[in-house]
C-alpha cells in the first residue's frame, strides 16, 4: 500500500499539476460559448500549444527541479520529500519566484501575441498560493500536494464554466483524483488531515479568485 502511495505522490508532485491542467484544457475536445469571450484553449494554434507547454515545462518543472537538486547537494534540504516544515521554506520561495517570472513573461508579451487570460491567471494564482503557503509553513506544514490538486480542480472548474457543455464527468474525476493523492499523503503519514485540507482549500481558492477577477 505504501509503495502505491509513494508512486502516486511522485506522479502528482506539485511541480507537475500545472502541466496536467494545461494538457487537459489544451487538448480536451470541447467548445467554448464564445471564442473571443472565453478563449477556447482547444481551438488555439497547435504551435502555440507546444510553446505554452514548453514554457511551463521550463519554468514550473525543470528550473525549480534543478534548484531543488542544488539544495539537496548543499544539504539545505535533507531529501526531496522535505519532511520538516523548516526545510520547505526555501523550496516554496523558489517555486513562487519561478511562477512569478513565468507570469511576468506571459503578461508583458506584445499585443499581437494571443495568450489566453485564463493561463496567465492560473500562473498568477500559483504564485499567490506559493506566497501565502510560505508564511503558513512557518506555523504549519501545509500540504503542497494539497495545494497542487486544489489548484488543478479550481483551474479546470473555472475553465469549464465557459464551455457550451460542462464536462461534469471530468470535474468529478479530478475531485476523485485529488482524493486519491491526498489519501496517499495520509497513508505515508506525510501530513495530517488538517494540513492536506488547508492545502487543497488554498490551491482551489487562489485559482478561483485569480481567474474570476483577472482583468
């Protein structure tokens, strides 16, 4: 059981969930109510899709991952599991920094570059969640997996509200998957119920607010 829980934990590392969310929205064959108003991600140019994925891969996965490897080598963190809340502070700050760099990169592109606002809002929401998590972690070891899965559901939920037909089955699947991931964290005794619940709520709420109020 612990072996499966460990596999699930690695498969849904917080670094990976933005990629999963992007893949889901870019390639799920659905139609928006209005291409202009809701920016149908499925309908955008395939080359643009590859570029978005590449940017996310570099800024959200590779750059933080390499930074964590350096922290591990200089023993700032004892392991990639980051079991104590104290050793999580620097990695959380690093993730927040790269999220903000990616957001600024997307935000300051030329006017002729079509970047759906929901993608920019999603990255901004991730940066806000990381910023808040940094200070919460000083008091409590909030679950980063919880933040990732909550953000995934919040992002897809907001995207789904702009579709002609809401993919209810997919929404239920994401909620179920979140339950599996968070249950895995409990099985591994990495977090308490309070810590994973707080993480999930933080990830969900920051995505909802960022996307809803994004100008």
